[in-house]
C-alpha cells in the first residue's frame, strides 16, 4: 500500500491506465445504452417505463460504492496519514454526489408513472436523500478550512460517521414497509431478472464504475497539482 | 418516421424515460468536463510556477 502512497508513482500508474479506462467506459456505455433502449423487452407489469431502471439502478449502486471508497480512503488517511488517500476521498466526493443526484431524479421520474407520486418519505428514499446530504456536507467541510489538512481530517471523520447510512440504505426495503421494491439482482438466491434485462444493467453498471475511475484519475491529478502548487508557494514565501 | 415516433413515445411514457436519460447524461458530462478543465488548469499553473522558479529570479513571488 505504501508503494502507491507516493504521488509520483500513483501518477505514473494512473496515466498509464487512463486512456484504457476512458475508452472502455465509452464502449460499455454505448453497448449498454443500445441494449437498454433497443434490445431489452418492456416489462410485463411496468411496460416501457422499466427502461429507467438501466440508469437508476446502476447509479444507485455507484452512489453506495463511491461512498464506501470515500470512507475507506478517509480511514486510511486518518489512521496512516497517507496524503494521497485524503486527495482520493476529496476527489471522489463530487462524483458520488453526481451519481446520487442521478439516482434521486431518475427514481422520481420512475415513481410518478408507477406509484403515482414523485416522492414519498419512506425509508429507502429518505436514506438515499441523507446520503446526498452527506456528500454535500463532506464537500462543504473539506473546503471550509484555510489549512487543507484540517479540512481533510474534519471531512474524513464525517465520511466515517456517515458509513452507518450504507447498511440502512441497502436493507431499508427489508426492514421497513416501503413503496420501493426489494433487490432483484444482489440477492442471496441469485438474480430474479431475465438475462435480456440483466445484461444492459450490468453493462451500464460496469460502464459507470469505469467512468468513476476515469474521472477520479482526472480529479486526483488536479488535487496533486494543487498540493504541489501550495508547497511551492509556501517554499517561495519562506525564501 | 412512424417507427421513430413510436420509439420516442415509448408507449406513451417517453415523457418520463427521456428526461431520466437526459439528466444522467447532463450530470455525467458536466462532471467529466469540470474535471478535465480543472486538471488542465492546475497542471499548467504548476508547470508555469516551476518554470518561473527555475528561470527568472523571483521578482513576481
């Protein structure tokens, strides 16, 4: 792990995999969109509206996955003081917030024709809204200090406290009566969904994951450059 | 043309489906463009700063 804590080595690896990530993201999303819009059948209950699933479900998975990545990086940064881990957590936050926003808005657009309402204050929807606010709180906190180290530490603690929300989101559909349907793919007895729907879903999910990696590399690069600029200016000021 | 209209109307639910895809596209493209821009800006600032430090004496520091 320490080997990759070195920004120079990180940049070398990141720059090498970057074009591959970007290219494969484009291919996966193109294939996923084609299958989702043209090839997959309408649902026997939901009709065409089910096509919102191919955006909504992968973005919901990403909302949780990116938060987990952010929390692990924050923990690594807080425990072992790896400066790169702080930068990764900070770089991941806006991407996670973006996916959560997509999840909430597409869910709303799916809820209206299916449930007859844009929004209900049930356990699943409310806990995802809280996740969105956790992302926003993290972003606000990490930028709130003149000394970036203090910002990273305060925001890192917030990220770790917020982890309690992840199992609540995942199991909310089982613990409470909600309008939201239970899991169809990530369940113990295997996916309860036809392959013609499962394939575009998995392609979109993998595409979103690689999109996350691609954008994360860009954001970490700009964070590393910003940190170097700060150090240079500091050393200039001190003569 | 009829095929296209039928496809766009999505069984009458196009008004919900297309905005969902559009919002996702807008958010993801905005993230990508913002990240590309800030990487380019910060890295060129860093390069300029390093060059200034190596070359001309620190009259602007």
